[in-house]
C-alpha cells in the first residue's frame, strides 16, 4: 500500500477511479428518487461524499476529498444539462463553472504529490481531536464542504430545471464570477512563484501585496456572482443565495482563521497582519 500511495501516477489514477464511482452512484441515486429536485440533488451529493469518505478511510488520507470541491459543480451541471436546450443563461453558467472548476482542479493536480500526502489542516485536526477525529473527518472535512458547495451550485442547477431569461444584471454578475475566477488563477500563480523562489516569510507582491487571502476573495465572489445572476433574473429564487452566504461564512470563520493561525507562528506575522487586509487587495491606511 505504501508504494502505491507514494507513486504519483498511480495516485492520480486511483483518485480518478474513486470519482468515477462516486459520480455514477450519485447519478443513479438522483434518477431513482422522486423527491423535490433540490432534495434529490442533496441525497445524491451525500451518497457521492460517503463513497469518497470510505475511500479516504481505505487510504488513510482525508485529502482524497480535496478535488471534490471543484469537481462536484461540474458534474452536477453537466448531468442536469444532458437532454436540455442550451439557452443563453445555461450556456453562461456552464461556461463560468467550467472555467472555475477546471482551473481549480488543475491547481489541485499541480500541488498534489501523491496519496501519501495529506493537507496540513487535516493532520492538525487529527492531532487536536484525537479519538473524535473520525467524526470531525466525516462531518467537518467531508460533509460540511459538500453541503456548502451543494448550496452554492443550487442557483445554477435551478436554471437547468426551469426557464430563466437573463437580464443585464445577470450578465454583469456572470462577468463578476469570471473576473473572480481570473483573480483566483492569478493569485495561485503568484503564490506558486513565491514558493518556488521564496525570499521572505510572507508573499508581499501582486494581489498578495495588500491582501492575505486574495484567492479566498475570488472564491467568495465567484459564488455570489452565480447566485445573483440567477436571482436578478428570477426574484422568486432569492432563497438560493443561502449557499453563497454559507460559503462566505465558511471562509471567514474557518478557512481564514486556520490559515492565519498557521502563519502566526512565523516571526513578523503581527506586523504583516497590521499592514494587510484580510481579503481586499487594497492598501491599508493607518
């Protein structure tokens, strides 16, 4: 098992097989149910997550779940698009979700060494929670992110099930999502370059010059753009913005505190924090 996990190519193949199995199971589940569309989607999503979780236990690595965040929305919208007319609104949503998901998945693939590597956050949680880690693993690492992204993708899924005519505001919001995706891509490239040629404890150039988390800002804006593009075209779907709101809260109260907590161990963090904003890449005036 150790040799298999340490082989990068085999690790990619295993991850791909796992996600194919999870996708097939989710599609079969969705088609077999007769609930409301959002509930069918939720149950199918949970089934796929449970399968992914089971394999993470087999390989003793919660990072098996890592690409789920970016793969899930693509799979959902692709499945819903089959047999449907590609209206302007559907085309726009497919385009933005595809470029977002493909970019994020490529970034994951670039930074994924093999199945012997696990995200530092999961390892930290395992050490801190001890015997309770299996629960934290299933609920916190797997199920909560699944529910958040499920909520984020609901507005786009709604468009594939009901006729929604885009407005000018819808187009503007889609452009916001595209801009947010580009921001994430640029921020990731700048971070990769910094890590390769590290010349300090903290990156202080590009989008990171005045912001500690411009990549997270891009992720937040991406899903608000999707939600608002649909709501501006159909105000009756306003409740579907809850996913974008939950996503924002996840970053503000979980992801960012964890990242800042890790950085705080480095000398000079307090000064760095005082000189930068949490999200906005705008100079902080004292």
